[in-house]
C-alpha cells in the first residue's frame, strides 16, 4: 500500500506522467519476488517431506 501510494503521488506530481507505467512496473517486480519466494518455499517443503518419509519415519516406526 505504501509503495502504491508513493508511486501514485510521484506519477501525479508530473502533469504528463502516467501512473500505469510506474505502478505496473512495481507490480511486476513484487509479483516476481513473490513467485521466487513461493518457489523456494515449495522446494524446501518438498525436501523436508522427503526427509521425513525416508529418514525419520523408518526410525520411529521400523515396521
């Protein structure tokens, strides 16, 4: 919200500037960061689930 407010106030400060360009670039940047974070979170979750299934489960329940 703060970034959107700053982008809109900067773009409306200049009479010929369009807010869509700056806000669009910022949205693309933040969505890229979120996609990267989600991808790493998913890969770490998969690693932990694999470790639990193949290492910890046989230790706890050998049968």
